[in-house]
C-alpha cells in the first residue's frame, strides 16, 4: 500500500466537509502544511518460514505544520493472516514493542488474523525562509515578525503537554507514544455447507495517551472542540486501512485487515472517550461504554468519580451514531 501526500490532504478536506467545524477550527485545519514520507512499503513476506502465513507492514511519518509548530505522527502498522490449514509458529513483531500500554501477554497467543498499529508523536519548530532581496521596510517588518514569532514559540513551548512533544524532558527520546491497538482473532466454521465463518476467539488491546493527544491539540489544533476531535482526524488518515478509507482495497482478500482496522478505530475512540468521561465524572455513561464487553473497563470504572448529565454524554451519543457498533 503506497500512500501519497495528496491522499492525506484529501482526507483533511473531507473531514472539514463532513464534520463542519466552526470557522476558526476550519481555518486552522485548512492552513496546515501536510507531508507524508513512507519509509517501508508493505507486501507479502515470502521468507517468513511459516506455511500459509501472509504478513504486511506499513511504516511512515505524517507531518502537520502550523505557522509555529510542526507535529510529526510516526506510524507503524502490521497485519498478518494465517490460513486455517497453516501452522503459525512465529510473531510478526517482537513483544518488546508492546511497552506503551498494550498488554504484551496477548502476543504470546497464536491467532489466525492479527492487526497492530502504533502511533507516536514528536514536535519541532516550523521553519521560515526570509527573501534575500528584502527592502528596508520589509526588514523592519520581518524583525517585528521574528520577535512576535519568538514570543509565540516561547509561550507554546512553556505548555506542559507541548513541551513533552519537543522532548525537552531528559526522559524523552525522539517521540512519545500516542496510541496503540492490537486486534487478534480466530475464525471457526459455523456452517460447513455454506463455508461461513464466525469469530471464535478475539483479543483486543488498546491504549491512548491522553497527554500526548492534548499536546497535539494545544500545538496545532487549538481551535478544535476537544481531544476526541483531534483523535478522529488522526485515525481517519489513510495509514489506517479501514473499510471506508480511500486507501483500502475492495479486493475480498484485503477485507479482513479492513475489518480489524475498523475494530481498532472504534476501540481507540472508545478508550479516549472513556478517559474523557472519567474526567467529567459521569458514572452512568461509563457503564454504557461497553463496545468491548461489560468488563473491559471495570478497572477504570471503579476509580471514576460520580457525576450527572453533561457534554460527555451528548458527545458519546453523537460519536456512537457516527460509528455504529453493528458495522462490526
């Protein structure tokens, strides 16, 4: 799957058309510079040594640039399929990669279909280029603009969440975790005559780093309504091969990664929505967020504060209607 920058530009334009943000948010999104660099093309791994196993991967970096700050989203996406007649004896990624919130225990199990995506983020100052033949009054304006820019960057970099994206803290390296999802499933034949398959075993591990998401919002999406809006933009990008994505293939052989990517999309939104509702202390809504099963968030719900009706409930209803569970 070879992606181009124009596909990401089209995705942002489509987001504006479908979500209809207010004028300030719309202008901010339209003014973003966009660049996609793909580091590794996906393809069949014929040297895996496992009969009947197909593995593919996608790696790249999406850079979104505002006037002052550029945020890079580093993408790693793997999917693997083992035919029912094949024996799957090795993993398509190392368990050491699962150290940012996703339980590594799921990697020890063997599944016929696996989909994994990991996003991390980093930030740099956006570059500016001054013309060589600037006149005197232009130089004065440029000097004033440079001073204003320095003050704005100082203010932005003083933000706790943005500072983490820059890696100013000594503990940070090149990037910080943003989100991660691992979806694994086995299929069983429920109708031998018809050859139809149902899910026999399903493992889902997801995690969203709310602090990183907040940093991205503060840096380049400050006019967006909330962190969930920002996460939707990020997850709607073509590197997540959902069934509704322009990058997805209608070939029946490629339908299974799209289905697992759809699950990953909903689970990541659910995780972020849960954290948002937990902050607002809406216990009743926490009980309703059961896409992944009634016990999926039991450990989180136990720590939630009590609360009543509010914007979180309204937002949840809107997003669940937009991404219905029955599509899975």
